[in-house]
């Protein structure tokens, strides 16, 4: 999934607006909260406005971050 960081309200949480995700049957969304390990997020240091590529997995009613990288 590709998206734009909106905010990082907690060390283990980012909120993104993202493009459509065909594999998960999701349309483009304005805001989606994605939880992930703080160390994984710290390595990229996502900031509002950053374009990112994310790998996520739906788990127990939430979306869990598996991988994140900044894209130009």
C-alpha cells in the first residue's frame, strides 16, 4: 500500500491517507490508523507529509504494520 503520513500520535501508531488496496479490498481512504512496533517506525522516522510504502496485515480488527519505507 502507498500513502501519506498524516500524524504519528503515539510511538507505535501512525495515521495515513492511502491509495486503494486491491489485495485487502479497500478503497482509497482519507485516514487509517496503523499500529506497529515503535522500533520499526523509529527506523524510518515518519513525519506528516511523507510518502510511504507500507506492508500491513489485518489482525483482530486492527491493521498491523509489517514494513514501512519512505518513497520519493
